[in-house]
């Protein structure tokens, strides 16, 4: 791998890394990664198709679910080219501008997913607390405005960070720690004394977006639990809770790996490279894979829609035969 001296430079190419210590097994490791990509892409695409084609699913809960599926699909597609290039062909080069573009999509989609999970928590709060006013509060125009606001927030908060990183001088090596570009990974190669803006602004973005979203999600569930405790019928309480199970699982599989990766990058500088790679891979690959599976299993309407889709395909194949 090529390296640079300690003098400042403007990089044209970075070198991505697979899994440290397992370079010889990359071709075999490509199998589980390929399977995860196939599950994520097919699963989220199926969720989107079912919601679009089933008129009965054109409700706030499923519209937010379609936003989550689009975000997960985007996360998978944003990392797929570099990950599979490394594991299949050992092609590690990525142009600096392409690295910044990939970084923008990865981090902005993560912020969008956090906001979508918050919107879904608000949806569950309204559905359980104000069931009679649910449709009048979460109208389609309001849901569209929420989606636009979520996208605009992610775009405007990430853009200054990427522009500033583009202008920084870099020192040392051009070797990154992952199979894709992450802000923390690229930033640590910038020369000392020039990264304060990125550090402080990156921390502010994290606190004002993902951290605030997580706090509001917790507050939403506190109010949901308070409302459920006021329901006299145990059967109705259980029914209300069951509508939240899929969302709770989605929140946990998104936030736990993100918190772990953030802690390692900020405080675990002496941690083994394998640990950093493992946490980053869990953070980026697990939610897009598990979310469509969880919602297909736990949500009856989605499960029914998927079954109808598979039955239509099966009948179509029989007619062609």
C-alpha cells in the first residue's frame, strides 16, 4: 500500500481496507456480505412494492415504514460498490471526491433514518393516545412535509462538514480503516491543528440530530406507556403494545451499534482494528437486513401483502408453464 510523508498534501486517492488480518479470506467473506446485500435490497424493495400496490396500506404507519425502507435501501446501495470491489477483486482505490460523496450519503442517510424512527415513534404515540383523531392529525400532506423536513435537515447539516473536509490538508498515510468512507476515519488523516471545526461541528451535528432524536423517542415511549397503563382492558393494552414491537426492535438495532461505533471512534483509539471494523459493519449492514424481516414477521398487513405478492408470482409461473 502506498503511503505519503508527513508533509501536507491534498489527496487524490484513498486506499480502503477490508477486514484487518483476514485479507486472505476476502473471497470467502464476500459470500455473507453478498447475501446481506441481497436480503437488504430484496427485502426493502418488497416492502416498498407491497405498500405501493396495496391500497389498504396507504396509511401513516406504512408511509413512514416506506420512508424507512427507502433509507435502508439507500444505505445498502451507498456501500455496495466499494465493499464488493474489495472482497471480490481486491480493488482498494477510491478517489477523494468519490469518498466524500459516499461519506455524505452514508452519514446523511443515517441522520434521515434516525429522524424517520422518531417520526414513527410520534406516529405510534398519536395512534395510541388519540386514536379517533389519528387520521386527521397525520394527513398525507403533513407526512410529505415531515419527509421533506427530514431530508432537508440531513442535507444542510452534513454539507458544511463535507465542504470543510474537502479543504483540509492531509498528512501521513492515505489508508482508511474500513471498506467505505466514514467521516471520523477520513478526518483522523487530516493534519494536526486543522480539524477543530470538523470535530466540534461533527459533535454538534451528532448532538442536535441523532442524540435529540433518541431522547425524543424515549420521551414518546414514556408517554405511550403512560397512556397504555390508563387502558382498562389488558387485551387492549397488549394490542396497543404489539403495534410498537417492530418499531422498538428497529430503534434498538439502529442506535445500539451507532452508539458503540461512536464510543470506539472517540474513546477507543487503542482498540483493535478488527473491533472498529466489526462495529462499523454491524452499524451499516444489520438494520437494512433486519428491518424488513422484522416488519414482515410482526406486522400482519405487511405479511399478508408479501404472501399475496408471492402467490401472484407463483400463479404467474404456473400459467407460463
